[in-house]
């Protein structure tokens, strides 16, 4: 049953986990490497992943013998690598000149938009909210994600080189922190500190 309060709660939770605003420097950096990011493709791929995970996520992980925490740790490692790349100015994700369109899927759609944190959050939300309200919350977030991805060139022109460099390093530290938190939460789930 549709519940506006549930939709709002789910939307806000997913908005904070997806953190597309925090991913702007990563998207701009990837666009510089590969030339063009296909916003529609990235948004649709992320949406398909999130909806699929909402419907059959736990079953798929169980099929491969993977727990939710294992999945979250793998995503944390990818996020950690992206954060390190942003802070240290190194290049871990080398662009493939023959597959420039794949940058829209990896790492934009997964793990930045529909990463381990987002997907495990979706599984967690199923315990508290109706599935239809979670789906609507996902769709609302995808609209916002699409608008942000489409406007990265405009944002880049407004922020300038220095602003982007500062943002890239700040969000690199935030990404590292998120990765450490996801890793710690899933490796030491009963940490009492």
C-alpha cells in the first residue's frame, strides 16, 4: 500500500547512501579520462540493479554463497580505491580506449550509484517498509541522479579547476571514510566501540 511517509523516509535514506552530489568530482574525473559519460545509460543501469536487488537480491547472493556482508566488503574495497585515486592523484582505474561507453556502467552505475552500500541498504529497508514504497523511493532518487549526471559539465564550469581539485580531495577523504565504515561494520559487526 502506498504510504507517503514511507516513500519520503526511503527516499531520504537512499539519497544519503547514494550521495550523488559527493560523486560529482569522480564523475568529472572519469569524464576527462574516457571523454563522455552516458547519463541515461548509467541511470538506467543503476536503476535496473537497484530494482533487481529489491526483488531478488538476497536470493542471488545466496545462489553464489555470498552473504550481504561479503558483498558490502567487496564494494567497500572498490570505493576505497576510488577515494585513494582522488586524494593521491594516481590512476588505478585505467580507461579502455575501445570501451569508452562502459565507464557509464562501471564505476558510475556500479559501485557509485548502485554500490554495495545502496544495495545492502535496499535489502535492509525491506524489513521495515513496503516494497512498492521502496521502489518509488528508488525511482525518485534516480531522477535526481540523472539530473546531476546531466549537469556535471555545467557544475565543472562553475567550480573551476581549483574548486574541483579541492572538492575531489575532500570527497576522496569522505569516500575513504565511507569505505572504512562499510568494511568495519561488515568485518566487525558487533564492535562495541
